[in-house]
C-alpha cells in the first residue's frame, strides 16, 4: 500500500469514528487540543501524523491506537 492510500484510509476511518460519536471536526480538535484544520488535514489524508498524534486522536475517541489503525 502506498503512503497516500494509507493516509486516505486512515482519514476515512477517523471520520467514521468521529461521526459515530456525533462530533464535528471542531469538537474532536478541542478534545485533542489541536486546531480544526489539523483534524481536517488528517481526515483528508494530506498530512503524515506522528504516532503520538494518532494516539491523541484515539484517546479522544475513547478507543485504542490499535482500534484506530484497523483500516
């Protein structure tokens, strides 16, 4: 799998999990202590997040990092 494809799949997974909680991008960003634009880039797959950023997103969504990475 290429980097761009992986990023897009991960972004779609984050959107799915965020929407499952009924949250907007702004709400997820607030819980993660990020700005909304960072969450937007993450969901579009146009950024290469650090492992810690993914951990923060998973924690905010109340799931494990392993669950987040099930793409």
